[in-house]
């Protein structure tokens, strides 16, 4: 897999009301992180993997990074 193809896997989404994103790991893998409402941080969210990789028919909206960060800011400072 090339770097460009790998970058295509970095995604930002709202799954229902939950912000979810994919990130690179230090070892070069891919991890799905979801917003933890109680702690107000991102935590591993493997339950959203299929939504992020195969969203057809799922309650998920992909957004650009700027829109995603604005949504997270709203959650942090609300």
C-alpha cells in the first residue's frame, strides 16, 4: 500500500451523534477512535470500524477535518 492510498484511509465522521476518526498508529497501522462523552477525549472504538470502512446503509456522515474539529470544539466548550 502506498502512502497516498494509506492517507485515503484517514477519515473523519459523525456516527449518529458521536465524532469518530481513523488515525495512524506508531507502528504504521490504522486505529478507529471515538468520542468518549464522559471523559471528553477520544478512545479506541473498534465497534465503528465497519462504519468507517464500509459505510453503505449505516448512520454515518463523513466530514472534512475542519468540520470535524469544529464539532469536537462544540462538545468540549458547550
